[in-house]
C-alpha cells in the first residue's frame, strides 16, 4: 500500500540542485510535522539533480519516519515534478512548497484551516524579499495571466498551495502547468479557491532557477495553451454505475 495513504496531508517538495538548502529544509519540515493539526508527511521529488541533493534527501528519509522521496530519471521541470508527486500521493490532501525556503512550511497551518471548504487554498506572498527585476517580472506575468484566464488569483507564483488530492489528480498536466493550478481547479465542477497572506523570506542559499526570460516568455506562451485547452476541457460526473 502507498505509505502516503496513512496520512491526511502530503507536502510535495520538488528539488533540483538545492544541496545547500537541504539541511535547513529538513529542520523546518520536521518542525512543521510536530506542529500541524493534521497527520502529515513529506514527499521529496528529486527532479534529476546533478549535485548532492539526491544523496542528502535519501539520508533524511532514513532518519525521519514521515519523510519519503522519489527520484526522477532526468530533470523535467517543476510541472513534471509536481505531476509525479501528485500521482504518487494517496492522502486526502496534497500541498506543495519550494525547497528554497522563501516561504515557511509552518504557514501551511493557516491554509489548512480552510481546506475542508475549498478544493484549493493558496498563499499570497506578503512583503516579498526578492530583487526588483524578479518582483516586476512576476507582477507583469501575474497581470497577463489574470487577463487571459480570469482566475482572479493575485499571486499564482506563490509556492504554498494545498489541494484536495482527487481534484489535483484530475488536473490536465502540461509543461508550465504549475502557473495555472488555480485556473485548472476552477474548471472543475465545484472548484473554488481561497487566497491567504503568507510570509516571505529572502533566499539564503542556492541559486534561483528562474530569470527574466523564463518568467515572462513561458507564462506568455502557456496562457494561450490554457485558453485552447479551456475550450476543450471535459468535465463529467458519474450518476450511477454497476461496475
């Protein structure tokens, strides 16, 4: 049986070349597991790292009983890592955070207060500690995405998100999907989203995998892909069956 089925909430942590952050990441996640109201576990997704990240997370999982890992055979990007994690999750709820610790896992506790009512609860980064180029490019990308999707989400780039796992498994996945999680949840019957402010911190170790080019060109192209898919999205509910 899938070990995540023993828990109420699984936190997905995609990792790509974050060896400098991993010791602190373990401490912060262990602290969260001691304070959360739901029985929770951590699932690291090693996204084809070529540093010591895989070795370090395997070591963590040998000493932390509620932490697990899966390792992809090659780097596929954030959307691929999230899909792999969601596919591997059998808990009732699934969440996601970045390994850079610019958001705190403790703030999941605020989001979880609303998860019984909303299929998706997302964070809004308050007092962002990013440089000017990163903040401006994010603002532009968010504004364009809202115009194209009408999802009403203020900060889709915030990595703190909690979802009903059954809704997450029905999301049509594609490269860049992580930018459209709220819009894709809203497409589903009964889909609704709650937004809550969360804390934000400066990156203290490692290197960001995003820059001005991939923050603007990727979201621009993906918005058109989303619009195409939205018109063709299949939404059904089974009335009865004798299977």
